C-alpha cells in the first residue's frame, strides 16, 4: 500500500490546473459567445454583460424542437432514388426535396433556455473577472466593492450564485424569457446566422415571481415543454445567494420532478455545501491526468479545452452537440441549429477522451448513440433499404434525420466513423463486458449495412453506388462519385470490415472474423497521385484548399496508414506536402487542430506545435471558444466569421496528446512528436494508452506504467540508456523498445542512467 501511494500521489498533486490556466479579464465579456462558460453536461450558463446589466444565459442540452423536417417523409427519400437522379443528371429536385428544408424550416432545432439579469453594474476591478477552471467557479469583483460568485454544480442540475453588496434581490434579479413570441423579422437569416425564434410559432411563456421564487414555463412543438426556476435566500447587508435549474419534458417522456421543487430543496443545502461537492467532482476530474510543456499558449489552451470537456460530457448525459450547453443568447436560433453533426463535429469532440484518461466522460457519446438505436435503425431501413445500422450525418437530439446537404447528412458511412469511438473505448479500456455488449454488436451491424449497401463491379471489386467526401464540392451534383469510392468512404469501410474481423476474433467468433476479413479484401486500393499523395477520389485530385481533410482519414484519425511502415510513410509525407502547397485559404479553426494531429502522426513535432499555436492565437475567442474563421487577420484562412462550435477545441487538445503519447498500431510511443526545445521541460501524468496502460513520464528521466488490465506492453522510449527497476529489471531496452507481459495491476518504472 505504501508503494502504491508513493507511486500515485505525485500524479494526483500535479494534476490540478494552475492559476495561469484560468480565464482572467478586466471587464465582463460584452458578447454572449465570449461569456464565462459554466456547465455539467446537461445544463450550462454563459456569464456576460448586456446593455449594462450582468446576465446569465441559461441552457439545457435537451431543449429541442423535435418536429419532423418537412420533406423527409417523401417516398423518394432513398439512397437508390438519389443515385438514379444523379445518373440522370437531374439533381435539382434532390436539392429541393431534401436539402432546401434545412435552410427554409425553423425546426427541428436546438433551443435556448432563458436568462437571469442582475441589474445595472459598474466598472470591475483590474483582473476582477476570473473563471477558476480547477473548480468551475466564476468570480467578479467590482470597483465599488460588489462581488459575485457563481458555478454550475458538477454533479447536480443546479446553477448557483452568491452576490455581495447588491441590495434587495427582489428589486435586482429578473428572469428573462427568450422572445419566441416577438414579431417575426423580415430577414430570417440562414443556418449559420440562425433565424428568428418567433418563426417556431410558440405561444410566449412569461416569467412569474411568487413567494421569492421565479418560475417560467415554455411550451413548444408537440407536448414539449421546459421550466426554469430560480430561488433566492437573503443573507445580511444586501447579500444573497440563489440557485436556478431547468427541467425539460420531451415528447413521449415520463413526467419529471418540477424545477421549482428542486431549487427549493437545493436552497436548504446552501451555496457553500454545494460548491464543496461540485469542487470535489472537479478535483477528481483533473486528477485523472495532467500535462506540462514549456509552451504557455498551447498548455493554457489545452487546460481550457479540457475544462470545457468537463463542462459538456457526462457518462449518461447528452452527446456534445455543436454548441453543447451554450446555445446562442441573441434572440435567434443557434448556428447550424445547434444540431448533432456526424460528418466531423461529434467525432472530433471526443478525440481527447481516450489518451487524457477520461473514458467515463467519453461514454456520453456512445451511450447517447445506443439510446437512439431505434431511430437509427428506422432511418437505415427507410433511406438505404439495408438491415444493419447507419446513423444520419445531421440529426436531432433523439437521433432523427434532419436533411441538409444530402451527400453528407445521409452518407452511407456515417456510422463507420462513429464506430471508431466504440473501437477506441474497447482498446483503451479492455473492458471485455463492454466489448461484448456494446462494441461488437455495433460493429457487426454497421458492417452488415456496409456489406449490403455496396456491390461488386464487373472486376469483382466492391464499390458504392454513390460516394462522397465531406464537404467537397459542397452541395452540387459534382460532389457525388458514382460506382466508385472516395478515399473518405473507402477508408471508413475498410476500417469497419477489418476491425469487425478483429473484434470477432477477440471473441472467438472464427467464422464471423473470416467473413469480414474476406470483405475487406474485396475493397480497392486508395486513390493516389503519381507521387503517392492521397486524392479525394480517382478522378478528383487535391488541388483546392478545403476545411475538411476527409481524404486523409486513413492517416488520422483511423490510423490505417502508419508512419512507421515505410510504404505508408511515403503516402503520408507526400499527402501532407500537398496539403502545404495548396494552402489554408479555405480552412476553419478545426482544420488547424486536425493538422496538429496529422503532423504528430508524422512525427513532426515542430509542425504540430505550429498548428496548435496558430489555432490558439487566431481561431479562438477571448473565452477560448473555437471560432470557425481567422480572427487574427494574418491570412491563416480567408474565412473570418465567428460562429462558435466546440469540435475545434477538443481536436486541439487531442493534438497535444498525440505529441506526447501515441499507441495505435500496437506500440505505445512516449514523446513521439515533441519539438527539440521541449525536451528540458516536458512531462505528463496518467495518460492512457491502448491496452489500458496508464503512462506517466518526464522526458529523459523516467517512465511509470500501471497495467490496469494486464497484458503485453510494447513500449517505444525516447533516446537514452533506459532500464527497468524492481522485478522487471532483467528485461532490457532493445533498439528503443521495451517489451514485457505485465500482470493486472502491476506497476513498473523505467529510468535512465546518469
């Protein structure tokens, strides 16, 4: 036990974020999308200032208008029909039926909750606005002595505030309803800007103050409704504390306990006890892992991004959508309807979950997909006519398809990318029960769908009737490639067939394994340039800048092409060189974050660092939200717009982790892609690798290993004269590789001589 404590204690002590990682401002943010972000995966809050008044924008992840998207009930809504229209070159009708409604119709859509306002406020102190990410507490100090503390409870659906010197809360606090019933604007906007809330046609709810409790009920489409309640307790000398919550009632759900009852009960517990419980959750969260690097910009962005991950992911909570628990507070619908985009956004949002040792939080993605299985199967049967399983590329909270650019919103390989997260959870956890109950059934059913939707050509090669590559050629007929493969669809299908065979073998299902391995061999090779660079498709080389590196999926995230394989290395290096030569004019912020991951996979620490620095300095708002356009004006993109989405933040965090630890391909690599000048001050604690090994390391000094499940570890170490301590001291490092079969729970340390 003493050895165990000595082994783990330094990691725990080093894990908490430091004050340099906090958000600190002189003034309260003046824009909603620059507000201080608080959240717990289900409810969230943005603290900002509007028209001179302190404002909390309140949100809940399952506030959704779930009306069916018009047009998607047409009998023509099928992959086969779309393929026929493409072959006839009559594509306008496809766009009108299935793409146009996404822009034209107000719903389905994510909804904002409401807002709390706290009266007119004056000037704040210098550095008087702080978000303490170690415990999720936001504090504001004013020059006249007023002070505010606020947090969202990490383990309960409660938001708390305590105000000092504000006066009578009955005269100061106002609960504000979104303007669902306001006059419709002449300009209905678009999916990026968000259209006016009044277009939803709701009867406007009104906040009511009764016996010290604010309540607001809003009804929506169908039998949907939600309640906001705020309870306040007066303290002494103009001080008070309060708690708010949002409860929702989605169509078909059982009744939930009311918001008013919850806040009254919570208020009895009080601010301090609630903060203590919430801070304990954050302490445990940060104790899972930590990183130290000498680049303060990248390190701070990493901690801010992992803070947002802690605000948006819970094991049984909703999946992270485009803006998660921070819906627009501007009287309009959120950008891109705040929906679940599965052509990049949801997948990227969970990239850092595995190596950062946050598997539990990462399950919010997979559990949400499992809960929506019935809707996904109905969609698969209706649109593709296949058994098995696929997922809409653009969907509502309950998994229903929303249309949009049909090539991507109804791509045949969407579930294949989602499947990678099932695979990663298995590989990083080695939880065999979870493999049997979740990963294997999902892979098997996605593989069945792909086997049925593909067909053999005259040469016996399996192809797709229609293939595409997000979001290449946008929404035109030229975005389709008939009777062939894009490298995007091909790499995803190959991944599913190969990994389904692997999982079947792991479970002893020999016939199943052979079946899927045989199908993988019916797939063609990737489409390459003469020099070996990846194309988009056989007839479409990479010649135009684009935000989505869909043609590079085989490199990252799928890892089907591995830098350590000489033949693959040529493809990877030539593909990245071509990416450089074409340039970033049409990139978004997440493109730079993705580039960092690609550079790290290519063992290019300098390039990965540059990409992360560009992201952190040019594509994030002052509160660290990922903004799609370049805010610096330095030419990192021709896009300069600022709708925020979260996937870029989480892809950036994953990029740093890829620099520090990689474990795809069966070898765990420590510090595989760091710049030379990081070597003197680079370390990490409790990062997780495939095989369920927890790794801690200080560059050039030591590597600590905890074998959570046991098994063979093949470890590639940085240059140096390494040797193992203790019972494994007889196992040496050969050609930079330490190879050992570890027992479950075993702990090993490698150190360098001298």
